C-alpha cells in the first residue's frame, strides 16, 4: 500500500506494528481520517516497492513530538514509525511561512489558510516528582526521583492513571458483563490451535469458571500502571518473535546495560494509556482470585540453541497446571461484522504475536499445549484457546539467519552475560 486515507493507514499500523497508535502532525492539529497520504520508506522500512518513494532525511524536528515539515507520523510504543505526506501538506508548509508569521503578530493560532485551529488533546502528560516505582522481585511500591536498587535489581517505573482514563474504567465497569465465548467461533484455521477434545474441555472449563469468578468479583479502576521502557539488560521471550524487535534490541543491549537508567518524565494518554492500565487492571484482578484452580504463572526459561542465548519470561496465570497467557484486544472480529478489516487485523496479530508467544513459552515447560486468554477491552467478552508450538518452526528458521547476521552483537552480549556469572 503506497497511498491511502489516514484511517486506512492507522488500521495498517494496527495490523502490522502496534495495536494502539498515535498520529503526530503540526502543533495543535486536528486530523481528518479521510485525508489521503502517501507513505515514505525510510532505512528501517527497507527498499520501497515500485511506485514508492524513499525518505533519507530526518523525520523528526523534535523526536516523538514534532515531525519534520510536511510530514505526519503514525507511531506506537516500541515500534518504528510510519512516515506519511501529501502534496497539499508540502505546499501548505512552503506557502504557509508568511501566514505563520502573521498569526504570531495577531496572537492567534491559525493554519496556512488563516483558519482558527482547534485545541488538540495532548498525547502525553508530565509526571510529578517524586516518581512512583515498584520492585520487580518483591512488588513493594515506593517513591523516588530516580530508580533505586531494590532487592538487587532496578525497579519498574509506574505512572498514576489519569482522570480521563479513570472515568473510562468507571464507565466500563458499570456496564461490563464478563462473557465467555467458545473459541471455535474465532480460532478456525489459525496456526497452532489444538484440535483435541481433552484440550477443548480444559479450555471450556477455564472459560466458564473465569466468567463466574469475574462476574462475582468487586472491581475498581487501577490507580497505577507500569511504564513501557524498551531498554532491557537481557534478551526476552518477546524479543525473539519479530526481526524488527530483535534487531533493535541486539544493536542496543550492550549500550543499555552500561547506561545509567533515568526516570521517564512523561506518561502516555488516550488509548495507549488505557491499554497499559487495562493490563494492570487484569493483573490486580487475577492476583485477588481465590481459587485452587487458578494461580499465578511461574517463570519459564529455555535455551535458544540457534542464537546461543538463554531467554525467559512469565506467563500470566496457570489453570489446573496449564500455563495461561493473557492478551487484550479492542474487539473480536465477530463483534463488529460491519468492519471487514478487523478479521484481517486479528489474524495478523495471531500469526505474528499470540501464537508465537505461546510457542516460545512451551519450550520452557513440559506441557504439550497452553491456553491463550483473549479479552475484549470494550465488551468484556473473552475466549480461551488451547495452543501448541507449531509456530516454532518458522521462528527457528529466522534465528539461524539472525545468528549469522548479528554474530558480532550476539558475541558481545554473551560476553557481558558471562562476566556476571
């Protein structure tokens, strides 16, 4: 896709890069989803297709805040940006310099046509000192201006949930009815789905018991959520799923390990914040479940022979001895049949994220399958899908290629790890 409306580009970004995204353009700009844009390919995107245009300049005037003139950028946390432009914006920038000067003299905010601009909701907010932190090991929360060692490790930074997102949660909790949906309605033909009566019985029992537990549990909006930080000291399970993420991590991890961590001063707003806060909401809810069948997930670790590294991660839950990983999505495709794009978005996420996550966790346990718990953030509908490690074959083929391509960086990382032992 080279040219499309902004609405179509946002759907493309959700399908190919990040579930939630932010559109950044001129200061205080309101966007029209029907405006048509052309995509520009930067170095990270690779060679543009026939008819596409390469972009070799700086995309940001101020990274993450102000794009270069004439550009609109779609971006999501931890993912590379999508660079867009059109002739109208290029022309408006060139022709609008005098109009911009005039607007300064008049003290008003106008666009290049002299029209008053409407205030745009900010994409982030400044956090106040002292910042909030949570220990990775014991879970204790504390306040500090900078990260302090706690239980022999650096803590996670947390942000308080904004008033707008708290209102969203209150509205959600007032009307939500947690509804279990048998997985066959959405899982037919997807990679890794286990077709087995015994596994289906376990998934059904898990779903029905969880629906009862959730509907009988008194819930409240989360007060804090963990801030996303791409910097890591160790290669993680999630880093092995896609080349773009592995490439970013392996190129930077040696530098990150030596960098003194500083507090993040800003926190996201809007749907990005709600997505992070919803994960926290589920974590708090699951931790308070009083059940012998449902318990907290246990950390798993396995050796990735192709890359020569050991990786680890922790599934969210465990049901009757079966690991359970939770994923949230805005809606299930069958909930919005009028939106034909949702089915392709869901299939893409399943192939590139959900099935791979399950396959990787299964390398560190003795189970033949695990359960994926998928929850809609809009309706409260959820399903439980038994998944095996079928997705491993494609990932292992990729790792063989990565091992050769990034041998120097992998050797440097392994040397740093050996020095810790």
